[in-house]
């Protein structure tokens, strides 16, 4: 398997996401060592999402014209340089520069999706995308654990390790990753469909799901953005404890997405699973905001991982089922853009609320946002697509 193009792209994404998972939970506390305010920490997270939102379509067009391989290789080099900058930053502005560079170069996952689409048949594509999803989940399980352990030795060590992994990944991909398509432009055809695809936001088929993805993304990413600060203020967590807590969340989510969600969905269907996941996530975020003891923290986090593990994969599955084959990529791209916009807004808004109102406020607001999502999912128009 690992000698095939599919295995190599799986390894590429896995190693890339391990590096990403190593550092992301640690960024807020690391930035505080440079005197960053809570608002600046939110901006530090948000600027990465902004760069990805701007440059992901650019790299998509570049990969269509010149091939997937150059984009994947370039993104790995860019990520390595960015993490080295972050690890050896002498001042806060260099941290911002590093996050901007990493956001610009962070196109490897999108390019990897295109790569898998190139090398699989229609029948194999779902399984191929599932492999990428597994790599994504494994990266977020392994990465935070490694990051937490290395942070105990030296606060800069996780960032240097992430850079080293990216460069090792580049070296392997340079030698063993073949190009998946003959270079040539097809951007015109994609651009001609873009306006029609954007209209999906207001449609009965996809609109409710896209709004659930966006609003739920605001709540969940907001929690992720402030959790390190929340854990530090309420439980005196440092870099190591924060990394290990994120590993715990990742393990539970992987168990849910790796088998539990599939079995439940096969028995009761996607919509009941989605509605249950939304209400579980809403309840767990609200409970988390009121949690003051470690004895309660880990059961609540398990509940949160269960709920979110049911919600987001199920949204993707429903949208994929409703979308015509010719527009699968485009509709899923619109869904991804909604998530990207949430990742831009949520860190800035959550840290602002954290500073202005209190440590629990972003979690409680996140819970209320999922209540809104639960109401949307309960509407008959959301469950029944429009008849063509």
C-alpha cells in the first residue's frame, strides 16, 4: 500500500497533519510568552485561515494548470520554513509572518484531494477520500501527544520538530510522488460553474446544511481557539497538559468517526444522527463552560468529541448524496468555504469575547450556536431537498 501513489499521498497528508497537530494546541500559550494579548492570539489564528481562504482557490487553479505534485511539494517547503520562523521568532511580528506564510502555503490537503480524485475511479473515490480523512484524524491524535511531550523539554522544540517532519515529508514526496495528471488548463470550465455553485448557499437542497456547517463551525472553532487559554486559567494547564488533552479528544473523535458513526447511521439514517450530534455538541459546550473540576472535564470532553464526530462527517455525507456527480467537487468546495470562513471569524470573535466577558463565555456562546443549528436541522425544509 505505502509503495502505491495512494499510499504515498496518504503518508504525505498524515505526516503533514502530524506536524500541524503538534503545534496548533500550543500556539496560544506560546504566543503569550511573547507578550501577545488574547485578541492578538485570536488574530494569530485567524490570519492563517484568511490566507488559506484567499490562496486555496489560487493553488487549485495552479494545480489544474501545472499539476498537483509542484503544489504539494511547494506547500511542504513553505510549511517547514514557517514553523522554523515560528520556533526561532525573536518577536511577536515574526509569529504573524510565520502564520501568514503557513496559511499561504497550506494547500497540501486540497491538492491531495484533487490528487486522489485524479487517480481513482468514481467507485473508488469515496474510499480514497476516506483514507485522507483517516490520515487527517490520525494526525490530530498523534500530533498533540508528540507536541505535549516535546513542549515539556523546550517550548520551541515542537515547532522545530514540525519543520523537520515537513522537510522529511518533502524529501520522500520528491522521490516517490508521481504527478497524477497531465498539466493543462481546465480552470475556465470550473470558473463558469462557480457562480451557480455559490447559489447553493440559498438553495433548499444545500442551504440549510451549509448554514449548519458555518454556524456550527463558528461554535466549534471558537472553542478550539480559546481552549488552551481556558485550560490554563481554570485548571492551570501548561503546554504539555494542553497537548495531551487534545490527544484525548482526538482519540474519542477517531473512535466515533472510525466505526461508531457508520454503524449508527446505517441503522437510523443520516438526519437523526446529525440532529443527535448537534444537540450533544450543544449540551457538552454549555457543560464545559460550567466545568470547574478535573473529575468532570474528561467526561464532558468525551461528550464533545462524540457530538462533533457525529456532526461534521454526516454533513459531508448528506451533501455528497444530494449533489449530482458532475458537481460533487464544487458543492463540497462551497461547504469547505463555509468552514474556512468560520475558521477566519471564530478565533477573532472568541478571543475578543474571552477577554471582554470571561473565560467561559466563548464556550457558552458556542453551545447556543449549536442550539441554533439543531433548530435548523429540525425544520422540514432542511430534511427534504427540493424536487427538481
